[in-house]
């Protein structure tokens, strides 16, 4: 008997056996847990977007106040006066 036919025979035997009964409250419990998991994912996603938006606003405010693109005044050489 090859390994493939042995596997098929095992699967057929498992499928032909009587299946265990499902607890009556399993559906409700799964529905409750799934709903809770979806609410947590939705809250985490909203929190992520809120933090990302706050970081973007903070960066724009900092950039508008600090103006990092402007070249700072030179302080290495004194101004020439009295020529």
C-alpha cells in the first residue's frame, strides 16, 4: 500500500466515524469573541490614524516655527566696518 492510498484510507476512516457533538453555546461564544476582536482592531486602527495625524500636525507646527530650510546667519566672521 503506497503512502498516498494509506493517507486516503486514514482520511476516509476519520470522515466515516461519528463526529463529536458541538456544545450548544459554542456559536454564541464564538460570535461574542469575534465581535470583541473586531472592536479591538477597529479601536487600534483609529488610534493609529489619530497618532499619525497628531504627529503630522506636530511636524507642520514645528517646521513652520523652526523653519529648518532657512540658512542660519553666519556667526564665524565679524562684519567689516570702517573701510
